[in-house]
C-alpha cells in the first residue's frame, strides 16, 4: 500500500469547514509503540517500526536523496514482508525483533476520527500527549501517481483555506518534545525535514 498524506493544524473554524459535507467513517483508538536500536539504525534509514496494538507495521519513507516526496510512504502490515525488509527470518517476528536489539522508544495513544470527502480520507488525530493533527490522505497504486495525489490534496486544502505550511507528524512532535537527542540525530542525518 502506498499512501500520500499531508498534515495540517486546525482551528475550530477550519475544522468546521473541512468537515462540511464530509461523511463520518469511523472512530478508533490505537496504541502505537515505536521500536529502534539505541543508535537509531532504522530511523536513519527512514524505517519506522511500530507495534500497533498487537500487530507489527513498518512504514518505509524515502531516503534523503530520493526525488519522491517525503510525504509518500509504503506501509507493510504483514509479518513476513516486515521480516524480509529487516533481514530477519520471519518465523517469530516479535522474538526476532527483540533479539535483533530493537527496543521501544516511544508510545503514543491516538484517537482517530476518520471522514471521507471528495474522494479523500480525512483523519483527525488526538494524541495522549496533547497534540492534535489532521491528515488528508490518498492511497495510490504506483509512485508515478504521487505528484498528482499531492497536488490534489494541496488544491483541496487551499480551496478551504487551510494553512498549508508543513507541520510535524505525531511521532516527530513526540520526539521533539521528549527525545531531543534522537530527534536531533535524525535532523542532522537529513532524514527529517526541518519543521
Ligand atoms: C512516516 C514517519 C514517521 C512514522 C510515524 O508518523 P506519524 O505521522 O506519527 O504517524 P502516521 O501518519 O504514520 O500514523 P497513521 O496515519 O499511520 O496512523 S516518523 C517520520 N516519518 C517521516 C517524516 C519525515 N521524514 N520528515 C518529517 C518532517 N516528518 C515525517
């Protein structure tokens, strides 16, 4: 699955405008626990390994020299694909992750209200550490579609007067607040855009 998403911070008027005519889809609370080695091996490769409730997920970002937008991610959700990407055998992923030295470094509980509007998915996320962010998202079949998808999201955001300046995602905001060394290491390595 390839997802293209843009994040926004909203005031109450913008939220009202954004949700006008949108269809409510679902509300769900997830607990995401992020894993990496002590020297951030995964983060430095733009790999984001998390246990979402009790299932492993791996988000694969673009490397810093890629022409593909840093807002485009491939997401793996089955243990075998994750194991292959991490170079693990894939017989017992949880145990193999532990043996390989990956440890939890951040835990975020997030409640999402998800809506559909104009063919876009709109996710309003509220995190337990007091950060709220909205993601507008499109799923695409191939990387060739990513520019068009980004343009479509941007055009929609502009049409309802959202502030289109880049904002931090949930994990990046968490790291900036509570894990400054980790955050700085990824900024210094050019893995994270300076926001
Ligand atoms: C993709 C990514 C990270 C993983 C966590 O991202 P987050 O926005 O917290 O949650 P998300 O959107 O994956 O949750 P879901 O929508 O699946 O529930 S941490 C960093 N990145 C990439 C990234 C980057 N390279 N540069 C900047 C400035 N931000 C994010």
